């Protein structure tokens, strides 16, 4: 298959252009910010950053000569200004408010300020790129593409919104010509990217703090689509089919007129066996070692991207057996007091549906990937953002109603101001309307949540923890008490 990676660079890469000699990241510990900072540090730039929370990412940055400020104060900018003068770039994300002390001081000094997407766009221009967008599955698909390319000996630079099991970090630095990254639609900044190969996995109304309605989101996705030299998209998504002009289609539902198809034959809670087709021609039977039809869709998207990039299928196949989900994506954490613990990043109703579907399959098929066969589904959900909870309270309730026991944690604000009357109890109210006999708990704080989990769960429960906030950290306090076989902990997708 012809490679489309040379369209804007023809035969050779551009030399890495110069940014200001020192780059300071406000909120450097964020999953996207830390990966950018590390790539630039490894490219020889002087890097500093600030973050209030300690993390493994910050420790690694510090180990690579990145200066970390543990507060966000004006004095941080004063300190780097004394050393570097005005030859400084300040990088911020959409999470940084305009009254941030560092940002305000940088403006007083008239320093150059850019959004993180502008820095990522700069890096994209230096390489041959595969950029992944869509409402759901960006991090998983990016992880798969990076994994397949690595096993095919293409060793890409990768900037990922989650920890990639192969790399054990959220980035990969390489001198090769290929870059893989996510295009975040949450704030509309993905329109800055001009990739060689773009992917849109799906379009679902999301990020209600930024978009007025679905049509508003589709307009932004169309702008991204038009910027792609080649666009690969999901035919199974009606919102894409009806609104986006696509170069190459993939599907998990149909073969005819599809450029790439991966049709499931057999599935359980661990893996899916599927037939793979290109241009309607049967190629091979593939075992995808990851559960869930949505992950099958992510898999064929990844295979399609690699094929369009010119990688032979025989080389791609070397990596398929090694596909694993990124961290916090249906992530098997171990056993706690004979309860199976799985963590997932799901924070939108569609994502909750997908995760609960896999969990239900595990229970139904009595899958034997752990020492126990769970009997009951317990969901712990932390709503993410007041705006999203207000918009989707009924949909959240409908999704969670497919559980046997539900805990709804207090809302994780993600920096948003509170909205009067919007809290975890409004989801409980909607759930009671749908399923009056369902056992539901809505604790007011994390201490009460942990206490209830200890009291109300029983042996052979499958406990599915969902949310994009700090619910994983909350529950770590519980699981540290007793994790069985922690030394041999595996990822469910392994």
C-alpha cells in the first residue's frame, strides 16, 4: 500500500526549528504537558515548570534536568527571567485561568505565551505525523499505533494522553521521522494541526463547557478533517458518515466498500477473534488481546493508520499480540479481599456503557483471567465537571443502572466553579426513577466513600472504578490495605 507520510515533506525532514532557549510550562505535571516538556528537554531545550501535585512524571522530568517549582507564584517567573531574560516561552493549557499568578507575571514582563497545542503543532510540523482525534478512544488508538509502529521497527516519537504499557510512560523520544500524537477536541485547539495522516474515531456530543451543541463540535471536527492530507475515519459512526469528508473508511460492522474492516467472530472478557479485510479482500484472522467492541474499532483504526503509512501487514502483525490498553483504560489492578478491582477513565455516558459492557461480559462468561469468577457488578463513579454532570445526569443514570450496586462520589470539578443544585445526588435521583430497588450510595466525601466500599461490597464482586478525576488516588488508599499477588499484577489487556 502506498505511503502517505511524505506528502508535505517529500523526501527529507525539516531541521528542527528554534523555539526560545528556555521554555516554562505552567502545570507541567499534566499528562499532555509533561510529555511535551520531556520531548523538548530531550531535544536540548532548557525547561522548567510548575505544579502543585507530586507525581512520577514530575520525578522523571526532574531527573532530566527540568527545574520544577512546587508552587505557582510570581517569584517563579522572576527567577527564570533573571537567568534567561526575555528569551523565554511560557506554555499553558486550557486549564490555566487568566488570573494565574505566573501567567499574570509573564504578561507583565511581556514574555511570549503559547497554548500547549501551539507547541504540539510546532513539533508536528517537524515530523511526518499520524494524529488521532475523536470523542472517545484517542489515547487507546494512539497507544496501539505507537505499539504497532515500534514492533514494526519504526520507533516513533510519541506524545500520548496516558501511560503506554510498552514505554511505561506517556511519551517516546526518537530521532526517527515519524510522530504520533493525540488531537484534543475538548477546547477546539486541534484545528491548529496539519497532519499527514489524521484519524477521527467517532463524534459524540461532549465537552459541553466549550461546545454549544453537537453541530458546534462537528464544525470543529470538520476543520481538523480539512487540515489532514489523508483522513481515516469510522464508517460505523453516523455523525462522521453524515458530516465529514473522509479519505479512507474503517469498520467493525461491514466489509463492502470499506478500505479496512475487522469483523468480530468470537469475544469474551479478555480478547476478540476477528476477520481482517482490506478493500473487501480477506487478509487474515486476528486475535486482538483486548476486550470490547469499541477497542476492536480502535484496533482497526490503528492497523489502518499503519497501513496507510506504508507499513506492510506482516510487520504490523508482529505487534498485534502485544497490544495493551493504556493506564486507566479498563485497567486490572488486582484483587482486594477477594474482590476484582478494575479502573477505567470513563467519564461520558458512552464510555461508561462500553466499560460496563466489558465487565458484564466477564461476569457472564465466568472468564478465568484472575483467581476468582466474579458474580456481581459494583460501580464506583466520580462525575467529572459540573457542566458535564448537568448536561448528562439522565444519561449517567441510565448507564449506571446496569449495575448491581452503585457508589457515586462527589463531583470532581476539574477547575470549574460549582453550579447550584448540581451534585452526585441528582444522578442518584434519576437512578431511583429508573431502578427503584437498586442499592445506591452518594457519600459527601472520600472518607465516607471508602468506609461504604468496605461495608457494602462482598467477596467475588467485580468493582469497576470510573472517572477522569482523582478517583484512582482515592481508592488507592483502600487497596493498599491488601492487594493479593501484587508482585504478579497483570494488565487485563495483556
